[in-house]
C-alpha cells in the first residue's frame, strides 16, 4: 500500500480503491495507528489531513522534535 499512495493523502487514496482487500487492510491499519496514538479513527483522519496541510521541513522537525501528533493535539486544543 505504501508504494501505491506515494505522496497522496492516504484517506483520499483509499476512497479511490475498489479492491475490498485493500480497504480492509487500510481500515485495520488506521485502527492500529489510532490506538497506538490514543485517538479515535476519525481523529486520526483529521490528523492526517492536518499533516498534509502543515508539512514540516527537516529544519522545523529538528527545531521541534516532538511527534507531529503531539503538535496537532496542542494546536487543536488552542483552537477549542
């Protein structure tokens, strides 16, 4: 799956897939990633969209080495 989506938002990519095996595997992966990061699957989807809209450069990541999901959660809390 990683090779086929390239530099595309994975949630946009999956909407174009017709093979049920791929969508099943993708949904399972989303569930695992959401659980590992302490968020619901819908929150993970929102996080992934945020990542594509707020891509960090290498210099930015080196200046703030926190995982992007932590930065997203902080930004989300400031907006609420």
